[in-house]
C-alpha cells in the first residue's frame, strides 16, 4: 500500500497549522462608522470563516480573535457591537455568562458535533440573540432535545465559492476520493468495506484518502484489513491536503460514508468541480442532497459508481443553485441587520415593530419622522419592518419608493438599497402588484440629467464608427447568469439566429462579481458569435462612463431590453439610447412596465393584457426543444417501478410552497393508485411541512432538486403538473413533449394583470376550447376532478389532445428568431419610432 499505513503518525489539527504567529491573529477590515463585528474561534477551527469575513468586510469593522485565553473574549466583547462565536463550545459557554453578553448582540454558529456534547447545556441561552445552524436536521434535533427557543434558530448552510474550484466536464473513471478526518463519525469501516465491494466489481478502482486519522484504533484496523483484503495497491493514503482543488483534479468520484454530517463540505467542493458524488444515507443526507446521489446499501453504492450516467454540469449547478456563497452571505447579512444591538433597543429612537400594533401614536411618529428625514435609517428601517409585520405590502412599496425619491444618499447606495429591499426583504410576489410608477419617473429623470451632463463629452465631434452592411442589435441584460431562464432565452436566441444581415451584441448591466456563475457564463457567451460587454466598475457613476464609451463607439441600430423595472441601471441609459438608436424595444418576461411600455417603440409578449405599448409583437414564447428531445429516462434515474404513472413538475422551489397545492397532490395520490410525482426544483428539506415523509419513503413523491436537464426527462413521463403559481416555459416544454397537462386556466378579463397567475393564460394560446377543458385558477376541487379524469379516461385525454392548436415546430427558437427579426425591420422601416 502506497505511503504504508504502518508509518502513519497521528496528526492533530494543531500540527497542520504552519504559522504559529496565528495564535492571536487579529484580522481587521476597518470601515469608518461601521458596526464592529468580532469573531471568536479556537485555534485551528477557523477554516469556515474566511469567506464570511471577506464577504462582510465592506459593511463591518471586523476582528477575528483566535482565543487562547478567556481574557481575549472579555476584551473582544467590550470592543464589539456584534459578537459571533464560531462553534458552540467552551468559548460561547464562557462568553454567554459575562455581563457584557446582556449588552451586546451575540450570535453562535453550531455546526453539528456540538449538539452531541455537554457544551450546549453550558451556554446561557437567554444571552444569545441568534443561533445559526448549518442544517435543518440539526435544528430539528436541537429543538427536540434542548430547551432553546426555536425562534432564535436560523438555518444557514455553509456557502461554496465556486470561483475557487476548477471546473471541467468529467467522465466516469477509476479514481475515487475520500476527503476529511477519519474517525467514528465518518464511518471508516463502512468506507473500507464499500470500497472492497467496488474493487471486487472492477479491480481497476483506487481509493485515494486525503485526511487525518484521529484514532489509533482506526490506524491499526486499516493496516490489518488493507492487507487482509488484498488492497495494498488500491488504497492510497495521501494525508492532509492544503490544496484540495489540485488534489481532486484527477478524481472521478467522491465517496462519503458518514453517520451524520451537517453538509459534508468536501463533497460539495468536489461537485463544484464536476465530480460525481456517492453519498451514504447519513442522518440528514436526503435533506441536503438529491436522492439520486444517496445510497443505503453497499450494493447500491457499487451500482452508482458503475452507472454510466455522469453529468458534471448538473453536479456543479446543484451546488450553485442551493449552496452558493453569495446566497448564504445574503442570509447572514440579513440576519445581522434583522435586529439592532441590544443597547439600542432601550433607546427612544428605536421602535420595536412588535410593540407598534398597540400604539398608533408611535406609528404616526415614525411616519412623520420619515417625511422629515427619510435618511434617518434607524427610523426608516423600523417603519419598513413594521409595515411588513402587519402585511401592509402596498404601503411598504409606497414608502420604499418615496425613500428613493427623497434620499440624498449617493446613487449606488440608493439603487442597491431600493432593489435589495424589494427582493431580499420583501420576498412575496405581490411586490409586482404594488410597484410605484413615481420611482421609475425619478430614475428616468436621473438618466436625463446624466445625458445632459455627458452627451457632448462622448458624442460631440466624435467620429462615429462607419455603418456596416449589417444591422447592429444590442441586447441589454441584468447580468449573465446562464442558470436563469431569462439568460437561457437570450442564449438560445443567439444560437438560433442565422441572419447574416444582423450583428448582435450583449451588454451586461452587472459586473462579473455581481451575478452568479460569472466565469462559466462569460465563457459561454464568448463562444457565441456576439460582441460581449461586461463592466468592471462597482459604483453606478463609473459604470455609466463605461456604458457611454461603449455605446458611442458601437453605433447601434436596434436596442432590446430584458426589462427596465428589473434592470434598474438600464433605466439610466434609456435617454441616451432613445437619442442614439433607431428603435428601442423590450421582451416582457414578467408583468407590463407601464411607465416605459408607453414610451417604447415595440414590446414582445404573448400575453398582451394591460400592456400599453403601441406596437406589440405577439407570438407564443419559444423553448429549447433540443433539450426536450434528449429524451432521458426518468424511471432509470430514480428507479421508479414501471407500474407507476409518473407525473413530472418543473419550477423554482418558491412556486411549490403552498398548502393548497400539496393538499391537492396528497388527495390525488390517495385517490389514484400507483402515482409517482417527481418535482424538479426543490429538495425535501424545503417541503417537510407540506409533504408527509411516508410519501417520500413509498416513492409517491420524489424531490429531484435543481437540474439543468430537467426538461430532458419530460418525454419519459406520463403527465405534467404545473406549479402553483404556474410556470410558463416548463408548461410549453411539456406541451412540446406531448404530455397531458394538469393546470389551471385564467381568462384575460377585466382584472388587473397578475404576474402570479399570468402563466395560466398560456393554455388559451396552446389549446382550442381551453376555457371548457381546464379548471378555473384556484379551484382545486375541480382541478382534482379534472386530473383524475385525465389520468383514468383515455377518451378524455384524446379529446384534450385533439384541441392542441400550436404546431410543435412553432415553439422552436429558429421560428421565433426569424419572425422577431422581421418584426423589428418592419417597425424601423415604417418609422415606428415612438416619440413619447
């Protein structure tokens, strides 16, 4: 055996620390007038903090305190406004008992092992403001076994920074990785015997171990059994790895045999590199990972290793979708600002939203203070918290818009705060319903001022580029994340354009650090035959200069926006583009955008309702038919019994978080035998409150997580179930796959446009007699009756099929692109300019 295990010397974590000067390391990221945030952690246990500290360093003045004596805790807490204790160990047990803990905001992050020790009982929990746990199953264990208020517990997983892990498309091979400590929690006996079974299947397999033995008994056992099993040349111990990215580069699979994990970070890091995961069903595994990566028996593990299905981009996409560092940092930032420091709660300037319901005088005082000085952020934040706490969403949006108009803060902060509050603080779809036109009028005015100040600098006496014999068309996108359906739309469009007269360019309003999957996305766009522009600046003022320079040099004919309301910096460019380009249009992905729709030269949408644009290009949305035509087998993927009827549903997880939807699903499963619902877009951990575990165990419901190739499984299914609220693209993909569709129907009546239910208008574009076939939106009793009839009655299914009215080829991007390019030319040639 390579690096003979006889010679293994027990390594402690301390011995892996190269720099003893780090004993009292103090990382300070000083930002003037920012709150002071102190991290307390023991020597050698700070490996999870680096990304968090870097991500918070712009908002907080930070110290990382490696604690070697308790006095450091007292001194650090005296200095800090917020005290973060990494691990629930003796440090938080000591700090929580100090008088200082009553004055400061105290946060503890518990990973997993601490929940099974006495440390947790030694903490004075009345002094703790927030307890962060990294897994929902760990939270459940704590709530069931300890007297800790569930209200203070937040689940925030460890985030993975995909930029630190080298990705490539990989394939099946014989190099299996194990990464981590080797102790009883990691299942070392199961690891060795699982590999023996894999080796017996094919002796070309090798197990590479990167880690540290923590118990000499395991060392002795491995020395003996590796020889006894004849694995000397196939089990290769390589010790602790400081450059795990490099070490994993030649590995094909990563094997986990743990008893319990909070996440198993090394598996996620390997998946980020495109490496196939083989994960034992440890406690919490199915909550964290899609079920297709989890095994119960050694035989199942061997089958997973041998399975030829290997999709690197899907492994990486799952991590980006569920565990990206950016998403977890947002959750941490929200947690840090969710309540003021303890001392300020006694300050008369702070008003607790929970108390406001009892005092209309206090509410009036807050509103008055807001109108006098909206930049008093303590008062403004309290007002926003209050309005959301009483579900007054309309007033919240009005005050948020008023804040943007009144605020004297610099432009970058104003835009970031406005949109951050609309998306991060206010997660309900009803934000679309209450968006205020006055805020977009203000943004447009700012754009006009920027044009007045800069036009002569960039355009006067500037030699314009010579007109080519091509139309120059610019797409303006709010970032380039290829995992977003909007971006995929434009990629499919550009790949399908065959018109030699057109030269396409793409402008991203966000720099590469501001949207997810930037490296992968930019590389993908660069492969297309397009001129790509991505700004490098962070502040809006500097970005505007970059955009003005680019636009002045390119001399575009047509401009197409992804959105204006939801690509806010793009609003600031609108006055310039109106002056410099022939026509400006928009592709409507969400709801109508009244202020700009009436000013645009054209708008594409297949749902015309409430759109006030004079020129509307109306055509059913195209879909990626090549993806659907891959025709992957869902029964093989999830080992579904051939007797079961497979109902598939595809959408973002937020679209399934609805009691009515799951009550309907449970009734359907109970009333019809042998049904299996496969949901692509979420994991079971997100839906435990809706779906009984029994349905998971009996394979009646499978949560398949995020999968870029989800649509490729449609043709192997029997029925399609639309989400609630519905999804548009996936419904069309199911239509293209010729699946019977279970969905609601919504008329274009006199009601105001509702983005939540807009996709339910799609059946009218796809089917004749849609009104008589499909149940009305929200009527779940009729949806149940319709579903049972559709599943059980062949004659009814044929009737529905006969009412299809859109040819499948008309859903292809090639068809859409040709029609869209012709439409833009007609607008330009017929002087379609809207001078409003």
